[in-house]
C-alpha cells in the first residue's frame, strides 16, 4: 500500500523524476493548457468566450462585487472551493493588475490557479491506471488529445472537480476510507455533482459502522465549509442551493427538453423546466439504485452512477464533460469511436452557440441555443445519449458481445460480393451469361 506522500506533491515530483513517460505526458498537457488559457484572455485577438471571463464582467463590472465575500455579500452559484479561487483572483488582479488591466489579469490568474488541479488530475489518473492495469495511453486518447480539453480545458473550473473525483476514487480503492470521505466532501464543495458517488461508496462498505463513519466525516467537512457563511447571512448563502444553480435553471443541452416539448408539459424555461427536472432526477435515481443491486464491483458502480447522472441530467453544459474525463479513462469498454464522436459534438456546442449574434438572419433552429430541436440542442442530446448508452453497454459483456456480433454480420453483408454489386447498382451475372 502506498504511503500518504505518494498521493500529494511529493509523490508527483518523485514520479516526474523517475518516469519519463509521465514527464512527457505532463509536457504535452501543459503545452495544450497554455493554448487553451491564452485564447481565453480578453486582450488576445481573437479571444474566445469563457465562463471565467464572463464572471468578471457580471460580478465586477456590472455587479460591483469585487472583493466582496461570496455567499455573504452577494449570491454566487459556485460552491466554496471555486468561490475561494475567484476571491484570490479578484484580490491579485485588483492589487497587481500586471496583465494590462484587472480584467485580463483575473483571467490569467484563474488559469494559473486551475493549472495544478489539471496536472493533479493527470497524476491521479496515471497512478489509477497503473493500479487497475489499464493502459496509460488512454489518458491521451480520452483526455489530453480531445477537443474538449483544448476548447474547455480552461473555461470554467471543472478540472477542480475532476481532481477531487480521481483523488476520492484512489483513496477509496486503497481502502483509505476516511480520506476518501474528506476528498469527496471537498469535491462537493467544488461542485455538487461528486456527491452522487456517496451512494455506491457507502453501499460498498462492509458494515454499518463503517458507513456511518464515512458519512459523518464527509458531512463534518462539508458543513465546515458551509456553516460560517450560513451563520453570517443565511438568506444569501441558501441561494447557492435554491437559486440559479438549483431549481430555477432552465432545461439546457439535454434530450430531456425534447421529451418535455414533445409531450406538451410546458416551456423549457418555465413550467416545463420543473417537469424536466423531475423526470431527470427520477430516471437518475432509478438507474443509480438499479446499479447498486447489480453484482458489479464498487468501482464499476461508481462509474455507472456518473453515466446515469450525465446521461439524464437536465443541464449538461459542454465544459462539464471534463468531469467525465476520469470516468471514461477508467471504463475500458467505452468505445473510442463513440467517445470521440461525443467529444466532437461537445466542441461544436460552443462553436455554434453564439452564431446568432453575427448572423441574426439565420433560421431560429440554428441560432437559438435552447430550442429543443435546434442545432445546438441536437448536438448536445446526441452527445448525452452516448454517455447514457455507456451505462447500459460498458458494464454488460453479453450486450457487448451481441452488439459486436450484429456489427460483424452487417460488415459481412456489406462486404459480400453480392452486397457490393447491389450497392454499386450492378445486376448479378448468371451462370448462363458467363458461358456465353
């Protein structure tokens, strides 16, 4: 079993010194990260949109919340770990605006602050692949060389989530359950999604005493991160859970909006949004509970829970696919073809998202991002359904075998001489005509 130092900075530097393969991986990832970050800095022409830059405009230029305490003096939809990075970025950019002005400095500082979490994610995955006898080349195929990494690597703060998710899984597989509970709590203090892992992780423990201990440790850490803000200004703090990031959000980038519109349950921004959220959470709970009843390993149940969530969630913005990077790497049966298809569609979302501002005369289904059967949502929905299919296919060897057999039969039929002639529009030649 690894010592605690193997998980942290010391373990990282030891691996950098001893493992040239990992050193090259970090070099490649860092190069692409620099590009991803530089293209988001406003002074660069052309400069690409990012949630980081938009947050400065919303909360500083417009909201006048610079250096105010989030959850106390103003509402912030991101939990405390991201709130801390935002506050640090505002402080540095206010007192040391070394990149032209505070706006550009803030974006640059946030890129620097998030970089260690990206590197930490790759380190954790590298070690997990070794532990699980998975090819480490999967990190290149499913993370570093993806369009999602290049376009959204620095865009929001999702690599913080990926880091704490991989760390939680690593601790759990090493049977360091107390530290896994701490890491899980920190992940949930970054964004709420990692909290879904609590179900398979608690269920995988062998006794009720261990389960209660795990829950108590995670709860204490989570409450510790929230209680000070709740005590100072409960009304503002509670908006983190019931405001924009909660039930007031419209249906976006999901096939759920197609279903709600088709059956006539209301507008996806109004009444239909609540119906979509209920449908989304209901399907997730069913899939999650079903996964717990299977005979899969605890790790497989954790992975299935992630696919269940993002396969049906009512809000699946493109940068959130970064949270699925480690999940895909640790799923050896995930088809690379379909994963890369989802990756391309994911990159297309932002490419077409703002097309209406420059071409307002285009048809509505092209320029409106929220139209359920519009271009953006169709791309998003196909991508989401690919991840939902992973829940059913990647952990079912019999279904995988049946699909391979079906694909082989199709390939054989398409590759047969008769099939080839028919595809080319030629008539088969009879034996009599050949004699003539």
